[in-house]
């Protein structure tokens, strides 16, 4: 009998790549998603696979799964700032109630559990690069607080279930990730820049574009998550690519690689937008023997191929 994994948010960007990876590893995959930000197109390629099941369900409701479960990967949540600003209450609910339901299920099935956490737990960081030991700088009542605090609460809940119920749990603090199957209109920097460049429209830079991010290709994140599940380590682990750059440089790179005629258009900086972000991955390197393998040029070209195939005229 193959191991069975439940992937909440399995029809989302990272979730759908995890479905692919765990199917490839021989698992039976139960993909659960309410399709609020995920999409069936992301998982359509698995529909004729016997070991794949899709369930449309809101993970904040009572959760029931028939039979055995070996692992739960809890990825359900809006994750792009534009999405969670539009769905603030759903974001808080899925991080709190949804994580509670998913942990309850893990407890009843004696399944391992991995939480998709985020670099947003560090907020607008005062420590740079960010280590797992940094407590963060988050405004609980700011606009981004709905996501940041939901994920911080989720981390606390995971640790409580680990300590009190002895569940084998993991927390992946995932930094900016990109690649095929990102939603083109999810509002994040890279999908925006790529669609704008391919349409020869101005690239929208928020603020003066000097804020930094560190972008990791999806395959590297999936590898890190897979390896983390094989350990007994319960504390948070940063997963991301330390290759930090300004958002202006990212925009220029997208223009160069697409050969676009687009120019840069400066817009207002959203409230609470972190000014810097770079993961310290010392822990992941030593614990998982993991380090990102895909350089940005390669990753960008693979992502561009996907967007070119999916782009439609506005
Ligand atoms: N950003 C931008 N133009 C866009 C979209 C985003 O300049 O069209 C900026 C955004 O303000 C942030 C950075 O790019 O500083 C990364 O934003 P993203 O939404 O990708 O995710 P975040 O890292 O903020 O969660």
C-alpha cells in the first residue's frame, strides 16, 4: 500500500507542484482545495492518475478523510498580498481554524504534519538576513497583519500540537517562490512583470523599487519541503534562495529576458510592504543538505515559457 498524503491547498501554485512530486515518489495524493485562489487547471494533468483524488472543500470546516493518512501538507491559504488583502477574514480563518482542523486530523490519523509558513512571519524585518531565531517585526493591526498573524498563530498551534500531543510536525518558512503554475493575475511582482512585459505594457514598480526580495525557483522549494518531511525536526526552517535583488533590478531583468519594449511605471508603495528580505539558510543547509540549485536565468526562462503559453490579450 502506498503512503497517503493529504495536501490542503493542493490546487494552488506550490500545492500543485507538491502533488506532482508526491505522485512521483509513489504516494497516494488527496488534493483538497476550495479553489478560492487555486485552480483545477493546475491539477488537471493528474486526473487520470489512479493515486490522485481531488476534493473541493474548505479546510476551515470539520475535516474528514476516509482511511489511513501518513502525512498532511497544510498549504491552504491565500498567499499573494493582493489576494489576502481582498480576503482578509478568509485568510485569518484558514490560518487559524483551518490549521486547527488539519492538526486535529493529523492527531486522529497519527499522521505527520507540515505547515506552509512564510517569510512574512518576520514582517518588515529589523534583522537582515533573517534567521529562524528572529522573532520578527509585525504590525498586528496593519493591512498585512491578517496574513502574518494568521501564519504566526498557525506556527504556535503546530508547536502546541507537537509538544502536547506528540505529533511529528514541521514548519517550512517559505520565502518568495516563482515558477510555472503561478496565477498570472495573482498580483505578485513576478507574474505582474512578466505579463506586463509580454504585453509591452509599463512594468508597475511600487515605491521607488529599491525594496529587496530573494526569489527561489519552485523545484528547489519542493525539494526542500520533501527533505524536511523526512526529518524529525519540528522547529521552523527557512526555505528560499538567498540571492537578493531590488525589485527594480527584477523588473529590468524581466524586460531584458523578454526583449520587451516596456518601460517602468512607479506607483504608490503598499502599506507595510517589507523593505528587505533575504533568508539565512544555514539551518536548511546543515539539516537537509539542501541548497537552491536553479539560478535565476534558468528559472526565469522556464517561467517565461509557461506564461507565454498561457498569456491572453487583456
Ligand atoms: N511589487 C511591485 N510591482 C508589482 C507587484 C509587486 O513593485 O506589480 C513589489 C511589492 O511592493 C513588493 C515586491 O514587489 O515590494 C514583492 O511583492 P510580491 O507581491 O511579489 O510579494 P511580497 O514579497 O511582498 O509578499
